[in-house]
């Protein structure tokens, strides 16, 4: 009876992040051109070769580099003018490329400064989920292995109890078994109801974790398609991502 | 043509102004401007703000005082055609040395190091009696007499300062276009990239500081003739900050700003007494500096350039519309 | 031997004072990369306010607290009102803080005049002690000053290394953008740290006015000593400030006692030497 109208409402509220006509410059070089992207609770991956503007898009979403034109709406609110800290408080969490853990903070301090009492994710739960971090809780950030740093960067973001988590190449430079761990972890995050945007160059890892894929070429989102479609179409893969990416 | 527009009134000044305006305002502004130019040269092309330019000027000034006629009985008398080159040689060498010490320092680190060197020199002059005659320094210094006229004669000193300023400006623009000058600008823009390319940074940095020593030295010589004395106070924190203020007010992006800043500074210094309490000059100049830094970080030179550009654009516009009108 | 001991004690006293002044300067630089040239002026402001409060209330401790508070408020206002707007443009901040320092110094000269002030000491701090073992007498206030510096040093260490606020400051030193992306309002943290660093300067001012004396010019003296101390010890490191203060304080006093003519030049000589060998200072991190 009222099925149609509810689904319209759901459609409207289901969209977590809406990016429209986003432009971004570094000085005089124009890096993002009219990027349009909509993220719902379905996990989404952004794939693209080196230098296509994936990290720049993440930085624009987080507010770490101001975009020059366009809109960013998050949970129905325009956040384009907010400083990064307000975006984080609004429920955006960022796991940056290269992890960027704090080199003079211990693992425990990383978690302590972000932890909020009474939230779903707390330090205890992080240590339960990642026993490895519990073992290394007194170690400084720059004394951890790449995999441990990645776990820490993701945990730090989870402690914000975000509505959306933005991960920039979390599998970069990790051993294959650790890559699998990260994929499993992302799947778990999705199951918890947190929206996921996974920026990747590793197509196979990404396709295991997400339902939908956005392709970035030359600072633009050129296509958004279901994961299965990209997974089954090797010609499309070559066309957008090149052989080098598909074969790794 | 453009230079002529600027040069003519400047050359005519002595015939228009009385001695007070010529000496206390025009000549003083030129001399301060030359020293400030040595600072804005480094700031513009090397990207380093140096607090040691008064030190370099002071070294030249002290050399003139020590090797020239003075009334404190310290030093050796030499003819001016020996003492002037010696003064410039010392200031250039000192500039090279400071450049070498600060060769790896940029930004705020360079500021702190040059400031520390400047202050160290100030303390040194206070303690040393053999060469610097302690904190009293030298007085009774007289400028050389050439062909019967003292170089301290108001219009002579003015023309001398004007000529020195003109030569300094020409040298700066020549230096900036020379290969070494281009290397310096490469260091300014991307020091790490220059280093990564394996080009030694030391040579350009040392050369830039040495060259700034030449200009500061010129200012220092004129200043000691103008003041007829020099002491530790001439190289203390006060003059160091004054020259910095002049360069910043004028604009650190363009070497010519130094002279604009110097004029404003000298006018404020001379007439502050009419604006506010003479004793509150520092509050006034501090506020001027703060306002410039906050609203026009590129200084008066940039403001003036923008205004001129705007005016030109407007003229262009109205010229165009006028033409359109005649057409219709 | 007796002279040597006295000179060493004097050097340590001076080092304690230098540490108090330089630690705040270094703290501010470490987090925000701001070279606060108004640090000396804030120190002098604290000293004057402390003097007035001690005269008014007779309480030395209250004088210290109010001196620190006055400088903290002024420092917070400077950061919130002026320097914060230029964050990231270090040169501009340096120039603005020079302007602020000139204005502040002139206004203080106007209000407090050109005379020298010395805070009157409470009974327990006036007079001296015959030091056991060493066999020399030494002024109580100077001993208290050394103790105060040690206490402040330990408290600062505790604050930065052992508290949540300290962890946030360290994170900010490591990677400001990442800290913001975790929801920390960096602007407010900057103001808090600027206030803290200024409070240290203000307290140092009151203590300088108690152990020595203050007058116009004290601001520049302590600004320069702070600069030298952090250049020698390493910018942004509290341990470096302590080490730098020790070296500079001792060098200055030994220089004054054994080579009176060039004592100060000697201090700057150490600095130039360290710069030539280790540009980031003894305990500073290299920039990359
Ligand atoms: N800070 C910067 N200043 C100037 N240009 C930049 C800057 N950061 C990135 N770029 C340029 O912007 C473009 C996009 O870079 P970006 O880092 O967003 O790409 P990416 O897709 O994340 O690449 P990768 O997969 O290698 O991480 C590139 O051409 C890069 O050279
Ligand atoms: Mg990237």
C-alpha cells in the first residue's frame, strides 16, 4: 500500500555521502574535475591507477585539502565548509594512505586519545579484536610493522564510532595473508552497519570486500558499477585499470 | 623612460628641499633603504630573512671609522681610497661567513641564527676595546674631502647616496638574472630538490650573503659618514629591528620596497611627535608593522603595484569605452 | 675552589631561570612551529604583574600565580586574535610577534616606567643557607629557584609524557592534519598550549624579579637567552631546553668569572659551533 513512498524515503535517507561536481586544485594544477559520487550503506570501492586523484578525493572529503568548487553532503548535511575536526565529529573517519600513525605515541595512547566512554567501540574491544595490538600496547607508533600500523590506524578510526569510514589503500605494502585479514576486517565493519569507502589499487582485495565499484580516471569518476560486473569483465578491467593492476 | 620619470625628480630634490628635508629625510631614507635593500634582496631571491644585515653594515662602518679620521684616538689612518675598498671587502667576507654558517638553515631557523649572530656581534663590539673601542665606539668621524668638497656636504652626500642606491638596485637586478642568481632562486623555491639533484647549495647561499654584504657595506659606509660616529648601539637590536621593519613595511617580495619602507619609516620617526607622544613611537611603529603584516603581508610596494595596475585597468576600460562612443 | 663552587652554583641558578623561560618557548615552537618573538615581553609582563600583586597582597605565591595567569591570558589573546589567523605561515607569524613584542614592551614602559623592580621576598626565602658538604653560603631564593625549575621540569615531563592532554600535544607535533581528522579542534589546542607556554614565561618573570630584578630590556635579554637555549638544545624538546639551559647558564657564568671580557661572546660561540655540527640542536629532531 504505502510501500512505494517508504522506499522513496529510504532512498533519500540511505545515501550517507553525496559528492557533487567537486573540483580540487593544488596551486594551479587542476586535480579533480567535476567528481560526482554517492555512497550508501552498500560498501563502495574507488579504484584507479596511480595519480588518478583518489587520495586527493579523500583529503577533500575529510577537509584536509579544501576543494575549489562543488558540494559534499554527509548524512544530509553540507560539510564542505567545515574544518576536518568537525567532519570527524559528524561521523566521518579516515584511515589515510601510509597509515600515518603518530610516531611518538604508544599504541595504547593512540587509542586512549580517541576513545569515548560508553561507545560501541572502546579500547577493550580493540584489544579483543586485535590481540597483536594488545601485545604491543606499550610500543611507539614507529616501532610497529606495516600490518600492525594498519590495524592501529583502522582501530583509531573505529574508536570514533563513525557512520562512514574512509580507507585509503589499506592493503598497500602488506603481505598477502595480512591483506586477507584486512579484507575480513572490512567485511566485519560493513556488517556492523558502518558505511565503507575503500580506495584501492588492489582490485582483487577490493572486489572481495565491496558490492559496488567507482572507477577514477584522470581526476574524474568515470563509471560506477556492481562488483560482479567488473569481476567478470576482464576487458573492462584492462580498459579502466590496466593490466598491471589487474594482475597483482 | 620609466627610470627617467623616477630619476628626474630625485635629481631635482636638492634644489627644492631645504637642508632639513634633504638631510634628515631624503638622505637618511636612502641610506636606510640601501641597508634594507640588502635584507629584501635576500628575502626576495633566497627566501631568507636575515637579521644580520646591520652587522654587515656595521662592519663596513667600523672599518671606515678605524682607518679614518676620528676623535677617539683608536685606529690607523689610511687614505679613503684604501679604507673604502677595505670596508667593502670586510663586509663581503663577513657576509660570506654568515652565509656559510646559515647555509643549511631556512625560514625561522635562518632568522634565529642570523639574529643570534647579530646580537653576538653587538656584545663583541661592547667588550672589545682594541678595535671597536667598547660601547662608546668612535666619534668625530669625518667624511673624505674630494676636490675641495666634503662628502658630508648635504647635497653631495645626498647625490652620493642616490648614486649608491641606484647602483645597488642595478646590481641586484643584474645579479638576479645571472646564473648564480637563478641558482639562488632555485634554492629558494625547492631547497630539497636542489640538494637532491646533487647541486651544492652552499655556493649559491654563500654568494647571496656575500653580495648582500656588499650592499649592506655600502649603506654602512654612507651611514657612518652621515652620523659621524659609530658605536655598539649602531649595531644593536634597535637598528636590527628598524631595518627589518623597513624591509617588511616596504615589502619582502620586491627589492625596491626597501626604499618605500625607508621613506615611511623616516617620516614616521620624524613626525611621530606631531601624531602622538614622542615617547610612544615604538607603539606606533609596532602597530604599523602589525597592520602591514596582517593586511598586506607583501608590503606597501605590493599595495602600490596593485593600485597602479587597477588604475591602468580602469584607464584601459575608459579608453575603450571612449573609443566605442566615438565609433557609434 | 670556593670561587669555582660559587660560580657553578650561579651558573645553575641562571640555567634554572633560562630553563623556565625557554621551556615555554620551546613547547610552543614544538607544536605549532611558531617562533614567538613576544615571549620575552610576556615574561616581563608576568614579572610586573607578579610584583604588583606581591606588593598588594604580600603573598609571594599569589604573585607567581598571578604573573603566570596574566601572561597566559595575554598569550592566549595573542594566539587567538592574531597568530592563529596566520597558522602555517611561520615567517609572517614571526614578524607579527615581533610587532606585538615592540608594542607590548612600549606599553609596559609607559605603565610601569623605566625603573628596576625587585619583588620583596617572603621570610623563608630571604637570607641564605650554609650549604652542607660544599661549605659555601648561598641565597635561599636562588636555591628555591633551582628547586622550582626542577619541579616545573618534572611536571612538564609528566604532563607531556603521561597524560592524555600530553599525548594529544605529541600527536599534534607528529602529524597535525591526522590529529584534526580524528576530531581534535587544533585551533583550541593551539590556544591552550600557547597559554601554557606563556604561563611558564610569566612565572619565570616573577621569579626573575625575585632572584634578580626586572626592568625594560629584561624582555629582550630573556628572549635572546631562550633563542640560544633552544637552538643549542634543540627546538621543541623540553629535555633539550633543560640541557641547553644548563650549557648556556654555566658557560655564561664561567665565562663571566674566568674570561670576563668575552663571556657573552663565548655563549654565542657555543651556539655557532653547535649549529655548524648539528643544525637541529643537541636533542632536536632533524626536520625530515
Ligand atoms: N600536494 C600536492 N601538490 C601538488 N600536486 C599533488 C599533490 N598531491 C597530489 N598531487 C597530484 O595530484 C594528482 C593526484 O594525486 P593523488 O595522490 O590524489 O593520486 P592517487 O590516485 O591517490 O595516487 P596513488 O594511487 O599513487 O596514491 C597527481 O598527479 C599528483 O601528482
Ligand atoms: Mg593515493
